[in-house]
C-alpha cells in the first residue's frame, strides 16, 4: 500500500543522485511538492 503525500512538502538534501535522488523521485510520484538541493552541479538537470 503506497502512502499518499499529496499537499505535503519535502525538502531533500543530497538529492543529486543515489538515495537522495530516489527518495525525491518517489515522494514526487506520490504527490509531494519536492525541493532538492545538492552540491554537484554537473549532476543537476535543467527544468
């Protein structure tokens, strides 16, 4: 059973790749508004 995060806000640090990125993607898929930050600009995608 998937939890619904609609209307919730999640702040993910270390979201450039790995567990942070996967967590951000999952929360967004389940309806959360996600803010991601990371230190490696070369891994970020525009848009």
